[in-house]
């Protein structure tokens, strides 16, 4: 049940971002959010040099990299919950440098209610950030940090979308 709920929250996060993509995103709004902020660097990922095709990766995915999650950095990020930060997301072709600011994706008083009507307590709704790829005009990025994983969507006009999500314990995929 908890795994289903976390999957639902992850899908909601991605759906919210994709829905927002249907409407033009004000680049000036994103730039204004980023302006004047400090961006302490967090290193959440390291690239796994020789990824082998995992049974957990769909046959439809032809291009991907595996990343090792740095648990201590995730815990530090969750604890500090900075208003803004920078992160590097490595891949075999390039490293994406993101500048992100905290955003609120849920309304105040948001709760998870089960079909039975009971309210689910202790749900990790995550901490959510949005921003851009440094130096890439028209880019946008979102990153959600949970207790045990990080999900991200990185989009640029020239390269399209890159998704980062949990694959198995300790690994994430970049596709």
C-alpha cells in the first residue's frame, strides 16, 4: 500500500510537471525565482561506469545511464531543505548542472485519503524544486526529494526530456 502511494505521488509529480508543459512556462518567472539566490552544491549522484541492461528497464528504453544515489547527501538535503541549491546530474554524454528553488506543489492542508475514507498518516510527500539547466535558454527542470529516492525531469529545447527515477535500491536511471 505504501509503495503504491509513493508511486501515485511520483506520478502526480510528473503529471503536474507535464501538465504545466502544455501551457507556456514563463521563463521570466523562473529567472525571477532564481535571481539573487545562493546555490549551495549538493552531490546526490555518481555515474555507474558500465551499466548492464537491467531487467527493471523496459525494452522500449534504448538509451539510459545508471546512477548511484548518495544516501548521506539525500539525508542532508532533506534535513536542510534549502530554499535553493545546485546539483549536477551526470550521464555518459554530458553532465546537467541544475539550479533549483523550492516550490510548493500541494495545497496547504493536503492529505491522502484512502477509499475507505481513512486518512493516511506519515506519508512522505517529498520536497519539491523547480529551476533550469545552467546556461540553457528555455530549459526547465523539476526535482522531488523523498526519504529514499529522488525523481527528476530535465527538459531543454534542443535535447528534449531526460527523466531520473529510482530503479532499484541505491540506483537511479537517467533516460
